[in-house]
């Protein structure tokens, strides 16, 4: 009987964790987190780059299709050193020329035109290719061409890179630009082929300065 009582009391006494056991578990969790966190960071970074690449290439493909369907050229523009990008008509006058309604003015044609804008994930930016003069850039985009997009005034003042044009015949302007994640030393170079208007992406490491 005494042995049974001692055994039951002992089980009740061992019902919780000691301070030492809690500290050991916390220490183990900290060590495990320190080991796997860099790998998780690289995984999230890679996913962000893949999403950025996919979103941009989808829009480039849409630009080619839209130009062909509309019978008017479209331009893809990216913010050098920034995250923003837009797809808008290249020329309001060209939209007027192919408008279904006679007498359509430029403001009406550009306002009704199909447009898109977006942003890359945080830490990811657009860059010019290595070796290209960093002062090279494109012309500002007029407010008329940007009408209907959010934050039109800010977009009209952005430092846009050279325009990548997509024409009604399916061709485009030969172009190359970079999507870079400088924090994690990763980048993707996107090339647009002029003859077909198709884009190609290749992943590289960001060179240390």
C-alpha cells in the first residue's frame, strides 16, 4: 500500500516540466531555427523572383496579343531602379486611326484602351543590363496614355527605362533588361526577341561591386 501511494505521488510530482527541461527545449528550438532560417530566406527569395519573372513575362506576352488584336502598337515600360511597370498604348494617334467609331479623339481612344500596371515584390527591382549606360532611359509617358491606371500622376513622373514596343504584325523591339534582388544576390535577365515578340528569361547571380 505504501509503495502504491509513493508511486502515485511520484507520478503527480512528474506531471509538469522542470525549468531546466524548458530551457533545454527552447535552446534546441533556437539552434534549429538558426540552422534552417537562411534556407527559408533563400526559398522565399527564389519564390519572389519566380513570381516577378512570371508576372512580367505574362504581361509581355499579353502586350504582343493586345497589339495584334487592337491593330496598334503597345509599349511595356519598367522603372529603372524601382519596382513599377506598365503596359500602355505606344501612340494615341495610332489608336484613333484604328478606332471603330469615326471622329474618335485621342483622349477618348486612349482612355478606352486596354492598360495594365503592377509592382515587383519588395527587394526586387528593375535594372539596366551590365555595360549599358546608366543614363540611358526612355521618354516620359504622357498622362493621356496612363489614364485609367491608379496613381497616374506619379506614374507620369517615374524614371522609365527604354520603351519595349510590340507591333500589330507580331514583332517587337529587340530589348533586354534585368530583374534583380540585390539583398539575396539573385537576378533574372529577360530578353525580348524582335522578330517574334517572344521573351526569354535566364537566371544569374548579381555580380559583387
